[in-house]
C-alpha cells in the first residue's frame, strides 16, 4: 500500500467507490422497504474488499464545542421572541399595531429564505468554525443595535437590530447535524444533534419566560424604557461573551474522524465536489423532498404558535401576560425533554422513519387537543395541553435533521439541514400571517384548526417517505470490512 499526501491509496479508492455507489441513488429510486438498515448490494460487497481499517477517535473536547454552540443558539433564539411574548407592551411603547410586532419575529423567517444558499455555501466551503464565528458576530452586533433602539420613536432601529440577529440565525440554525457528524461517534450522533437543537429551544424558553418578568406592563414610559434597557443590556452582554468564546475556543473538527462514515466523507476529493450539483442531487432525492415538505409544515406550525401565543392567551385570559410566558416556557421545556428522548432513542434503535412518523402523529393529536381546550377558562388545562403539544412538536426537530442526514449521505449535513430550515421559515411566515388574520376574524379555535389541517397533510406525507438510510449503510460497510 503506497501513500498519496499522507493518505493511503486504497482508502482513497474505497471512499471514491462508496461515494459513487451512494450518489447513484440520486438518479435511481431504490426500494428499501420499511426496515431501517437495508442489506448490502453486490457492488457494496465488492467494495468491502477495498476497505482498509481506518482509525477513529472520540475527543473529550467535542462536548465543549457542542456546549459553546448550543449557548450561541440559545442567545439567538432568545432574541427572536423577546418582542412577541409581550407584544401588547411593545405595541404601546412604539405606538405600532400587532402586525408590526409580529414582523419582529417573522423577520427571522423572512431573512433565512434568501440567505440560506450563501449560508450553506459558506459552511461547506469555509467550514463549520467560520460559519459559527460569523453567526456569533452578527448575533452580538444585532443585540447592541437593538439596545440603541429603546426609544418610542426608534422602532426602525429596533427592527434593524432584529434583522441583524436574524442574519445570525442563517449561520446557526443548521449547525447541529453538521457538528454532530464531525465530532461525535455513531452511537451518540443523534443525541448530540438533539442537544444542539435543545440549545435553540432553551433560548426560546428564556424568551418566553424572562421578558414578562423583566418588563412589567407599567404606565410610565420612562420607567418602561428602563426595564427594556435592562433586559437588552443582559442580552447584549451574553452575546458578546459568547462571541469571544467562539473566537478563542471553537474548533473546526477533530484531527482523527469519529466514525468510518466521516472518514470516508473526508477523503472524497475536493475537486469532485460541486455545490450546485450537490443541491441538484438533493432536489432529485424524492424521500428527501417529501421530508422537506413535511418538516416545513410541522416546524412552520410551531413558529406560528410561538409567535402568536401571547395574542391567543390574552384573548381568553386578559392580563395574564406572565402566564402566557410561562405557558410558552412549558411548551419549550417539554419540547427539550422530547428532543433529548428522541435523540437517545434514535441512537439506540436507528428507527428513523417509524419514530418520525409516530412523533408527527402525536404532534397532530396534541394540536387538536390544545385547540379545543384553550377556551375552557382553566389556565392549568392550557399548561397541560400546551406541554403535551411542545413535547412532540419540538421533539420532532432533531428527528427531521437526523432523518435528512441519513437520506442524503454523503452530501453535506449543512446543506440538507439548510433546505429543511428554509422550508420551515417559508411555512412559518405563511402560517403566522394566515393564522393571525384568522384569529382576528374568527377567533383562536379557527386559527388553531387551520394549523391542524396542515399537520394532517404533513403526517400523510411523512408516511410516504421511504426509509433509505445511507449513512447507516456506509457504517455497515466499514464494520463488514473490519470483520472480513
């Protein structure tokens, strides 16, 4: 065995053959049934003979990378809902209508759509560290700009600051599956992805809980401005600290890959990779296209519920701004538990299709129950039903990411997650605007049933996705080679 630039030629040969074998799925639809790990094809069995034993290693600092990123995601998500959860307070402070405040949340979704393509390109071409660094920088800058807009006549400044924070989300939201694949082992990759998503959910939880506490609905405008400044100073200080940590500590990837699949992906020659061809390949992948649609419908519903939660609660329970935040917190904390449980379950069972479908069905059931119990007049009932909804709807997030990585390997995890998130932002904008208008015209029940219809459609689409687990196939090839 001779070596080329420090890489064994037989390993290069094997990685190229595996890559070619997997990429041919882009032009042919293989019937793999409902089982999660399909059997090896004759071509793959021949490939095993070329496969050498490749060293893999798990580094303890992988948890540091995950923790730093998770807190960056927390900081960004926290700022998403700081305006919306106390929308009545900011409507009075800035003398604007409810739609203007809703756009302070929806700008996150709108910005993501045109910027996701350059965002995915940057992560693929320049690497994970640079993407996270840019995201942390925009997050820090936007936080300070928002602080400069705390005056009744400076709503445009506040909106611009929120726009800058939304640019940061482009470089943050799709990181979890990429970071998990680069740093974590086969038996922990789904759990790591779930923890990365959990960071975002923690930020949403803080965004629900803290603003109603720090910014009470007082009559004096100067006192109100002081409360808002305190909240934004804390937000900006945290964002600045996290940016410094990313600059000093965050690394691109470990020296030795954590899995055989990652080792193979590293050895695909850079000149063989085309970003445009990669996206076109993904868009010809029928199971992935179905997942893009179903993921967008589910997460878009979650975005709409999160953005309009204050309006829905206040309509039935006037003066309960603090409890509206607590209900939002309940949704997200339950979702964080759901995300973690789903990630651990996937690592143990690899039942991607079955778990995704089951959680989707329960999201639909949870939304129906929430819709019909919101107006019963008992806040404790709303806490329970909202928590159940959050457990499944938020628990779906890492499932979608990890299922996408399996369906699209060896394409970049950043590209697949970016397309999923783009779909979620588009549906999130549509659902938020439409549900808001339906609530204004017909009430909260009609608005929530509107979302239930699309969750039903998403459930049906999820049932049509064929389980074609390519990353599992690559790891199976490696294990077969070691045993022969």
